[in-house]
C-alpha cells in the first residue's frame, strides 16, 4: 500500500495542469486564477497504477442541482470508494 500511495502522490507535470479564471471584479479587470489537474491526467495516473479495470468513478445527484463524484479503486479484490 505504501508504494501505491507514493505513486499517487507524485506531482503532476506542468502540461497536466490547466488554468481558468474564477471570481472576477465587477469591471472584469481582475480575476482569480484557478489551477486544476486535467481529467485525462487523473485517468492516466489511475490506469497506470491500478490498470484500466482497477478503478471507476460514479456520480450521484446531490442537493437538486449538484453532483458528488466517488472514485473507487480495487484493492485486494475489494472496491474502496472515496
């Protein structure tokens, strides 16, 4: 398990990070830059560590207009979701 945790904690490469503007001032002259890891980078990392069939994600509706996403990995033949 320690080896898996080390692999999951490796920093993502700069080309796996994207940026978007978050909150802006009323006149749109300034904004808050938000960095995020691309979906593809996360999928590739999970595929490399757990294999194509060793992980999954599921969405459930939450509070009418929102969704929660759970990511599950298969460890020792048991699904663990966070």
